[in-house]
C-alpha cells in the first residue's frame, strides 16, 4: 500500500472519530461535571452526582434519563419543560424531580448562568442521558 493511501486512510479515520465525538458532545453553553459515581449494593445500579452549568440563554435540548433525576438549583434561573407538565421556572434554593424515562428540556434564564447539582440512580450499563429526537 502506498504512503499516500495510508495517510488518506488515517486522515479518514481521524475525521470519522472526530465526528462521532462531536455528536456525543454536550450542546454549546452546557457543561456537565461528574462529581461522584458510586456502585449501589447489588451491582446493578450506580449513584451519580453531577454539577450542571448552563450559560445564560442556553438551551438543554429534550432528553431522558434511565433513572429519576433530582436537581437542586445552586444559582441562576432555569425554565424546566417536562412532558405532560406545565413549564416551571426555578431559582436558587429550589429543586425538582423528573421521573425516569420522561422527556424534558431546560433553558437558563436571567442575566446569570444556571448552576445545579443533580443526582441519579441508574442501571450501571446505561448512559446517563439520551437525546430525544
């Protein structure tokens, strides 16, 4: 095989890998920082604690979780849209829960970014979040 063909194949592999990574990346203006992941006795589940930061005006697209989401608002404002419920606007000191598998989205409102602490108990082999088309 010629060096040109090897370089072309390597470049294609890098491009495909980069595209796949970009598809899994969170939307612009949203950062999820995993703070802790602990196995739950029995081995089937894990408890996950994350910090969620959403820039002012940024939207977290519709998605689901394989377990209940329980979130505490540390700072900023958030408008939460949960399928089957009226939209809610939450501020510092408030909290919310989203049932497992329920589609929901959120928008950070106000002049400051949103910061929340979210906890989940999910099956160990499931992704934390799944986009809803």
